[in-house]
């Protein structure tokens, strides 16, 4: 299967839709919940920048580097954030899940677990990936905790790895899940989602 083929991934909680220019107004509204663009360690579009954010994602897709999604919460019907596959190596295949953000009211809820369950399932079970990477800024402790709750292995830190939007240098914490580890991690995510459904 072509890793870059647009895919609609969904369960009863969230739907990951291929990102299009039509999502721009909804992404702007989602980013405004918590003024997420003010967090210097995230890549969230500021007011008036959603169209350019989407255009950059679609250019990355055309160049074979990424595949972006809008995140829609099923119960409300609202677009609440975005995520994507990136750093795609079609030869192995291997990829990273990144550029993930959600409106403030949906952070620390079932949403991240549900989205990662869909993305990891598609990566391992449809695309045949040998491993999936997850990366985050070393200063983004909440993101590190969220990745660790997925059961991902902390591989290490890429020091002075890239520049943030404010031009400061970022250390990047790298995590991964391998294909051999996926069945156990899938059970963990299913258990977490089942618990969330009961609350």
C-alpha cells in the first residue's frame, strides 16, 4: 500500500480526515481554544496562518515527506486539531507521527489515545511499517508523558536538533514502537480506551 495515499481513519470517538484547505477555518477555531500558537515549543498556526499551515503540509505530501490529517471529534462533529505522518521512509517502511496538537479542552482526554490507536494501527497493519517514531521538544513535558503512556520506548535525545519558531535551539526527545512491540501496545491502548468509555 502507498504510504502517501490519503486515508480516512475512524473509530467511534474520532475521525482522521485527509487535511484540505477547507479545514482552515475549523483549525483556526481549534487553535484559538487555549491560544496554542503562544506555546513556543509547538507548531500550531496563529490567527490567519491556517491556510499557509495546510499548504505547507500538502507541499510536504507532494514531496513524499508527510501525510497530514484533521482530527474530528465524533460526538461533537467539531474539528479539534491536526496530526500527521512525517519523516517517511518508504523503503523500510518507517515513519514518524508528529505535528500533533488538539484544542485545549480536548487535551488529556481520550482523544490522543484514540488518534494514536488509529495511526499506529494503520502504520503497522496496513502500511507494514517496521517501526513508528514519535518526537517532541525536550521542554514539552506533557507531550513526553502522553507518548510514554502509549508504551513507546524512549530512544534518546537529539541535542540542539532544530530551531524553534522563536529561533532558540531545541533538544528533541525521540521515542519509538517497533512492529514486534505493536501487539502488546495495541492491547494497552484498547484497555485505556475501554476505561475512558466507562468514565
